[in-house]
C-alpha cells in the first residue's frame, strides 16, 4: 500500500515538474516569437 502510494506521489510530482517545464519552454518560445515578429 505504502509503496504504491509512493509511486503515485512520485508520478504526480514528475507530472507537475513536466507541466512546469513545458509552460516555461512554451513561454520562452512565445516571447522570442513575439520579439522577432514585433521588430
């Protein structure tokens, strides 16, 4: 039981970290795209 919940918790943290990285990368690309097209 505890091992299963620990795996689920790790997967949950990994999912949140992945979402955060994805958001940062997308935001960086969006800012770069806007600055390139804005000139």
